[in-house]
C-alpha cells in the first residue's frame, strides 16, 4: 500500500469545506478614511468612538449631541462636528456611513443615499437597513476578536466575548505588537517552510505567558538565528492527540492548539466532525480508521504515513478517539517513531469511561462501593475475548470494571464473570456513542448482559461497566410509567 493512500470514505473523499456563514467576517482598514456618523445619541457616540479608535476621520452630522457624545468629542481632533442634518453631499469620499435614525422613513432615506454613492452603510438597530453589522469585540490590538450572532442573540455574543476575554491574557497585546515589529527581521534570518513555522510556533507558546521584557526581542532574534542554522531535513514531528469521546467541548486547550498548528491530521473513524472542525483550515486531513468488520488501514501503513510526513518536515497530528494511551495503540506508534528519530509527544484526552461516568452521574470509585477501577479490553486481535484475563480477579465485588470494545463479546463477558463467582444481580451498564447525539444506554445487571447489545446495537463503539458503583445509575433510571425503578422490579433492565 502506498504510504499516502487514503481509505475510501465520504469524510475524506472531498476536501474540507467551510461551514455556511451567516455573514462574512471582515477586518476593515479605516486609518485616515472619512467616516460619516448621523445622529447625536449615545448609541451613535459608541459607533463614532469605535471608528475613531480605528484611525478614521469621523464627521458627525447632528444639530445636538448627547452629553456622552459631547464629552467624547471634546478636544479630540479625530472628530469634526457638523451642526446640521446630513445631506447627499455628506457621503462624498466617505468609506463608511452610520446613522441612528428616529423612524423608519429617516432610516430608509439615509440607507438609500449611502447606497446611491456606493458607501457601505449601517443604521443602528435597523437590520433591514444594514449592509454590515458590528460584533462584540475583544480588543488586544493588533489582535482583535469579533463575535457575531447575526443579530439573533446579542446577549449570547456578549457572553462569548466575556469567555474569550478570560482566555486571552492582557499581555497578548504586547506580544502581538512585538510580532509585528520583528516579522521582517525574522523572515530575513529564517527561510520559509518548516524552519519559519517552528520559530513562530515557539513564539506563540510564549505569547500566552507573561508580558515580553526589554531583552525579549533580542532573545527571539537569537532563536531565529539558531533555527536557521539547524539541519532541517527532518524537522517535522508527530503529536498524538486525544479527541475525547466525541463532544468537541471536552477537548483540552492543548489539543485545540495542536490541531490549529498541524500541517496534516491523521484521524480515526471515531473522531467526530465537530472535533475536526476545530482544526487549522489549511491542514490536510487523512482518514486512517480501524473499525471491526469494516475496511481498515493497517497499523503498519499508519506508521509509514507518519514517518514519511514527519521526514518531509510536516507537523503531524495523530488524532485518536478518547485517550491515545488507553487502548489506542499509542505505544506501538511512539516506539516506531522514536526508532526513526522523529520527535513525538502526547496530548491526553478524556477516555470514554470517564465520559460515561459523567453522563450517568456515577463515581467509578465511590468509597461505599469500590476501592479500585479497571479498564479492560473486550476483544483480542482475533476478535474474541483476550486469553489471559484473570476472571477471578475481575469478578471481585469491590472493584469497578469497564470493558472497552465489548459489543461483540458481551455474552462471553457475562458467562465468564458468572462462572468466576460474580453475583448475577451485580449492577451493569452498557453505553454506545457516549456524549454524542445518538448516544444510547442500557442499565441493568450482569445476568442480563447477553440481551443488552441486542437492544443497544453494535453499530457504534460500546462500553460495558460492571460493579456496585453503578447502583447509583440504577436508582436514577425511571420506569416507563414515570416512577423510580426498583432494583428488583420488572423494569430492572432497560434501554434508555
């Protein structure tokens, strides 16, 4: 198999496409441009201040100004107040026009006049008279983040802005300004491609820390010189990233950063589209999925792809469902890459067992029920149960056991546990597609496990949880008539 051959799949048969956008986000240079603001209200003052902050020459047409607006303009050369109503000649040589109008007729007149002269126009709080909209702004200029809900939920946009404000340190403003000032010097020292990319990735890692100091620029330029003199024939690297169980909001910040820095992403079939949407738009995406009973990519081929791409200087993300270090074959991949001298690191993810516990509201190590928790594979390379599992130990009643990939062996798991002495009434849970929109769950007992997969289906990955810790899940399940299900009642085992 050619190392770069892809598996046949709808998800990689076509290039990644941008999801539909309600509006095109555009960052508009207004330095030295003429801007028109009609109206003297507080709302108009806010828009005028925004335009002035962008370096525009703001011409305000209003017979009277609010106290806020008058204070804003006092002794500020960026504003010119025309104590009159706007006229068609006001739009001459203007780059942008904004108005706060008293009624629909005035709004329509302003909009039509601006359109006739080809000036982009916005009438405040009148969406039908707006060719563009203002979003909520996070200002770390020259880094500027704008958030829009397309007018559907302004409060939501403001809440998102507050969340982003907490993620972007104030020092980011200084780092962005520093990047602007040294870019030409760095480009003169470091050639394009992998070396230059390596410099800026290191820069970004520092930009989310403390503010730059007086000697920071000199240190960065020295780093650029060292990178330029290194042998870059094998400057690529591989990062194994845990994609979690499926819900994109369960990704770690470090995982998102790795996806945003990747040149190529090799992803498993179980990785959700929502997670892939967070990747760098320019990154090449390659499906290398391995699913039981389906056409799969051999592990040897995946290893060859990673080696080939890394030796070509690419930053490769190996994106795995759940956590790479739990039944993810990460050990084999790490060993293979290290033998080739390729740098490799790991970003852990939330494993499905933890996500299952969270979804059920169950503690896997509840001190009243369990003193240990085990993660056990539910199938071997041959598709059956592994030969060397200690079933006597797994049947120990004070332990919580999670079987991964046990969909096709659920009946065998039940038989082995009962044969090893486990009480058939021990609580058990079966879940598939954990955290996804098509999630299914079954809550019952070990004695009923044989029927569980039939009810759940095995089209999606299945987890089986066994132990007294899941008695909490039993107590939360309601019967079809809306009353709590008794552990011994007729609805003890049911799919949810």
